[in-house]
C-alpha cells in the first residue's frame, strides 16, 4: 500500500534514520518521550489518542511506522479524551498482559481507523542482516551449544511474553531480558559470581515466537556490544532479518574491536 507516511517517533536512533530516508514523512512526537528527530511536524499526548487519529487523517496520512521505544508511558485517566475513554476497557485488558498484548492493541486501533501499519525494516531493509557472520571468528562448539540453549529458553518463554534476549554460559542461563531491557541484563551478567561462569557465554537476541515485527522489533547497537564485552561474553547471535542493527557500521566495528563474534542466524 502506498500513500503519505507518518513516523510516530519514540526513543533511540531509528526515528531519525527514517526521517532522513523519508523527508516527506510527517514526524510525530509524544509528550514525555524524548526523541532526537530532525524535525517535529506534530506533537501529541497519549491520553488524547482521538486527536492524534484526527490529525493524521487531516494530513492525508495513509501509512504509519512506529519507530523507537516508548516503554509504558504513564497515563492520566483524568486527561483521557472521549476516544481514550471508550478505549479504556480494551487498554486495561492489554496492560494486564505483556508488551505483545499492548502492541497488538495499538496496531488494531490504527488499522480500525483505516491506517496501514508498516515496519521500520520494511521501509529500510538495510536495518537488518542477512544470514552470516558479521564480525569476529565463527563461534566454537561451546558457543554454538550456548546459542542453541538460549534459543530454546527464549522459545519456551515466548508464550509468557517476557523478553527478547538471553545470556547463556556453558549451558547455564545467566540472564533473561525483562522490562528493564538488554543493557540492564548485561550489567547484571557482568556482576555474576565467577562460580557461575564457564567459557564466556553468548548473548542471543531474537523476536518472540509469533511476534508482530511491525512494532517493537528487537534491536542491538554499539552499546549492546560494549555491554556484552564488559560481561565477558564471546559473542552475540541474532535472528537474520528480524533484529534491527542500530548504527550498523559502528556496531560491527565495536564487535571487531572487542573480539566478539556477531552472527546472524537463519530461522
């Protein structure tokens, strides 16, 4: 589907990359969310979702991309517009679940209003990686076993909608990503007791099974690599085509400098 594009900007580098690649797009920012987009065409608050939808329609927007993180912003029910008041029961139900439940609701609301929701990776295919080794030496047998173990853990946790990353060292799960995010998990792993450590370990980052990749797509960047290095890991394995590489060249360079492998796995 073609048509005027709006970038709903959250935190991180992705909104700016999209804004630069699509200079005609409408850039929308939100109250309480700091984002470094090069321009702001509209500014809204989450409690006035009806006003956001009306504004997008008035601007002739047909497609939306939700770029960058927003977390779970604090909502003041006293500021809800009529649209949000009507949406409140569905919103409350979604908030009882994990991030995927909230993401599904947001996508549904936009689609019900007549907008097409597209993924950042559809607009910028170069954001993701094709299968193969991106940096460092190929993982050894021990690292391959840890990658397989981490993938199994993430697959088992997928129905619980917990996180998108895990660290495994010699078969032991040292960290599982939760709401605090990957960087916080890596800081925790860096402080793990030496008695728990084996040959180094790996970080695996991939989407949850059945996850809608149009929103909240997993991402890694140079800081992820630095965190993995501080945690003493051997490398990072991601799902090819399903994980965003933020500042791709800087990311790969950081992995090379740290002596970590960066592997994009098919499937």
